């Protein structure tokens, strides 16, 4: 398996219980979920800053030689989801099955990605970066979920 070179992968599964984290709005340092807003960021010298949500997705992927778990952070996750982590969080608050349905929508999707080594020594998963969908008709997860929700609201449940 090539590191730091483009490869084709298939998404097999997405961790559904934790897809985002809170971060300082200014410097993007992770903030504990128990911290209220505005937060006091130690990196920003203790100044109060609002928080924002950023994607941190764990995917099980298949390469041409093996199956591995990788992490996909905000910039590349936005390519897959078509929205910010906060927008998906708000959508998931209104639609409790959103993460489960996102997983179902992504299973089998092919992407061209670059796998890179973690920037921090204690991180356990390779990073999935430079994400490019390979299917011509690929649509971001949020669009698929909105369509699914619209169908369910109209009483035409097909799933």
C-alpha cells in the first residue's frame, strides 16, 4: 500500500457514534465536549472564543491489498458530506438516523485518496486526504439524506 501517493479505495463503513468534535473558532484546537460556549482556549492565551464543530470521521476502507481503518478530517470530509460538520450535526439533531443513513449511503463508494501518516506521534490511524469521488453520479451525503428525508416525509418509504 502506497503512502503519500494517490490510490483508489472503497468505503466499507463509517463510525457512526462520533463524527465531529468541538474546536476553538480561532485556532481550531480541540475542546472537550463538556466545555460550554464561549470557551476559554489555552492556545489562544485563555481568551474566550466561540467553538465550531469540525469533522473527524473514522472509515473502514479497502485498498487493492487490504482493509484498514483511517481518519478523515474536516477539509476532506466536507468533500464527502457536502456541508460543514455543524450543518451535519444540526441535521442529525433533527434526524436521529442521519449517521446510520450516511453510512449506508457511503458503503461501496469509490474514491481517489492519498493516505498520509499521522502528524501527531500518538495517533493510531492513517489520514485519508485529497479525497476525490470516482463515481460520475456521486452526490454528497447531505444531499442524499435530504432526498431520503423528503421521501419519508411524503410517506413513500422505500428503505
